C-alpha cells in the first residue's frame, strides 16, 4: 500500500495566495501534474486567515469513480496546521466535472462540521483529470 506521505508535496516558503477558484485550479494543475489520471484523489488545501497557502496534501486516493474520505482526519490536519480556511478539491477521471449527488452531500456535511469547529470551507472544486475544466460547488 502506498503511503500518503510519499504522495504529498511540501508547501514552498513562498507566500501563495489562493483567493478564487481560478487560482486554486492553477495551483492544482501544478501540484497534481505528476499523478496518475485514472484514479480519483481528494486534495485538502489549508489557508490562513489571509487566504495564504499553508497546507496542501493528497488526503485520499480511490478508484476510477469513487474515493473514501475520513472527515475526522481532514479536520485534524486543518487544526494541527493552524488553517482557518480551507478548500477541498477532487478530480474526476472521466473528465466530466459535473458534481455527483455524493459530491454535493459530502460538501454539505463538511461545511456543517467546519462550522461547528470554527473553520471555513471556502470551496469544493471538482476538476477534470486532464485539467480541461472544473466546477465549483460553493458559489
């Protein structure tokens, strides 16, 4: 089994501000460029209060059409890394960026949990594995 640590890439010391879905998508293109496109990945992006990037990691890897995510681990990572705001992103290997009903339910549940913890879900982005486009689940 592959360790998630081998899939993570360290956040650079350079301040990178992610203030809109387009800047997040560009970051994902750079961050995910060497990953296999036939698997679904969930990326957690942690931001400080000024929306500067302080954490970015692959938190789950699945198959061609689904991935299981442990939400407790997601929240733990955010708290341990002092992230006030965060973005969830995941790819669709089919390159269809339309969110599924599961994507919508997951987003609603994560938002509720974040609110209870005083964290803010800024966006949930579904992107095509070939980076041909993306959809945002939070307007």
